[in-house]
C-alpha cells in the first residue's frame, strides 16, 4: 500500500516556519537581555536608594521579570 503526501500552497511552508522560529529566538534573546539589564541596574542600587523608590531587594527579580516579559 502506497502512501502519498501532498503539499498545498498553505501547507508546510518550511521557510516561513524557520523565519518565524528565528524571529521568536531574537525576541526571546532581547527580552532576556532586558531582564538582565534591569536586574543588574536594580541590584547595584544601595538599600537606601531602593527604599527611596519603594522597592525591596527581594522584589528585584519579580520587577525585572515583569518589566521584560509583561510589557
């Protein structure tokens, strides 16, 4: 018994799927970079400076994540 696969115009567009994958990787890298930059900048602040802007040191990771991935 023979099996045939037919590809239609809207079927498996490999080049579009690869382009989409590359674009998602670029977006994820940019978001990770933004997270790291925000996290590092906040970590470098003194406890007093963090108190002045109303941030607790234990909240820095959550704030950086929210800034990078939820905005």
